[in-house]
C-alpha cells in the first residue's frame, strides 16, 4: 500500500509521552485493518517521545512523523494532522491510550455498509492507579440515524433522563469524514484546552446528515492521576468562555432547533464551571447537591472513612450528624492535598493498621471503584471483609434541579 493512497488516516497527537507512546503505537500497528496511514504529530515534546516514534517509522512505511517546534495544544496538533491526512476517513488515538486489534476493521466495515458521516462507538475508561475499568456507551439505541434534528439534537449534549451526554463527545472512539473535519477545524478556537473534544465533536455533528451509534467498545482511555482533567490551570476561567462561544455559534445557526440546543449547552457549561471551582478553589460541586445514605446500623460506632474525593464530605456530615459516629480516621490512597478539600486531616491508607474502628466506610460513588478498594483492603491489609461497608448513594446534583 502506498502512503498516498490509504483508506484511513489515524492521527496521534503527542506531548511528552515517552512512557506510553510505544503501547499506543503498537496497538495501532496490530490492527486487523491494514490500509491506513499513521500520522504521529509531536507537539513540541522535550522528552524522548520523538526518538521513539522515529524508531517505529524506520520499520513501517505507513508512519508519518510531524514534529512541531513548540507545544501548540491538542486542537492545533489534531488540526495539523488533519491537514496532511491523505485518506477519506479519519480516526484519532491519544498517545497515552491504546485500542483493541479489531477496532478499525469493525468501524470501517460499518462505514462501508452504511456510508456514514460519523460512527460513534463506546469507550473503556481504565483507571490505572485504582485498577478498575468502566465501559461507557452512548445513550441512544444502536443503529443508523438519518434525521438528526428529530432523533439526536434533543438529548445529544445533555440527556435529562440519564443526567449525562446523549452522545459522549470523546473524539477518539469514533470515525469521521476528512472533508467535514477540515471544515470544523478551519475556524476552531485553539484557546480551548478543557472541553476541546466537546467543541470539535458537536461542531462536527452540526455539519453532518447521518450517523451510526455502535454500543460496543474498542478504545481504552487510560485515566491517571497526572492527566489534564485532574490538573490545575488558571486559564480554566477564560477557557469556559471560548468553549461556550464556539458552540453557541454553531447552535444558533440551527435556527429551528437553537433553543433546545442552547438549553443543553448551558447545562454542560455549568458542569464545566463546577469543574473550574473544584480545581482552582477546592469548592466541590457535590456540596451543592444532596446525597441519600443508608447506614443506620452505624449509629454510635467507631468509623474510618476511606476516600477523600468530592462525595466524601457529605458522607462525613451524614455519619457524624445523623449516625452520631466517632470518626477515628480518614484515609485515602493519595492523601496529598486532600485535607484542604475536606478541611480534615487525611492519612495514608496504611494508617488503618494503627486506628481503632468498628467499620471502614468507603466514600466513593462508583461500585467498580468501591470493589477495587475493598479488594486492596482485604489483600494488602488483611481487613475483615465484614467490616468494610459501601452502599450505593443516591445523589441529586445542581444540574438535575435546573
């Protein structure tokens, strides 16, 4: 296959990814579908990322390396990759993630059978440090959609029933047409760095005629404590403005549907702003909502709370005020800086061995994470499983009340 005549262009933006880029590239090179080019856009890395890519490029002529002189950001890197892509269809992979071997063979087969403008598949979220995985699929029935204003627009950005996206806006688990992507990225605001996937994706949907929803996952999104979504950046304040204005422009152009689209946009932007409050000021969005717990059997017991995330403070209030518990310790796997979030001393997990308690209550919302924590407590610290408690929490947040 000649480089200039691939059926698919896979674009991988990279920045200081020396520890992860090999796994990413190898997962792409192991694809069952072979008629692609792999465009590696090095966004000004200052580590060994570029050298690693050159080693792979020497072995496989399908690899094209595009080195940028300085770090321009994810939108600019993707835009550069789109600009040199030779294929009619484009897929994105991030340099710290990996994909299963049959991802693009299946997506390209669906495209061939249905002539889609977009294919949206599911995604695995692999929490690396916590050692658990969740699967996320779109909140639409699987199949082909031709009337997007009627069938998709109403819940695509915020689905009131499921309290989340109708179509999740991650760019990496989808297949696109190059010509439409070029139109999207032509005027996209490169100042957006948080929510840039949402800006690009829903701008893309505004320009297409049909799409295919696939409720199967192939993409592994690795979530680490050092990822961007967990970092602090003072530009978050202005980022939200540019993100809102970019999507508002696209939605207003759909005059007949602009109000239902803008209503969803406002809910989404509120969620972005709550993230900003959390990251910049340690103001938890969960404090604006309500939780319903059921730990009546803990009245007057000695309790250790495990977890100092966003939902933990409301659990602390419930245990101390409603159950009259004696909180003998509060621990977290990553305690650094967590004390300022909950205004309480947070200890390392191994401190449990020196604390007296009747029960350990796990303060997380996801069952998968709770199961992972329970397993570690039992295996690493020999904790009696009967003393480890977690109940599903009913939570109503600020967005649900709008």
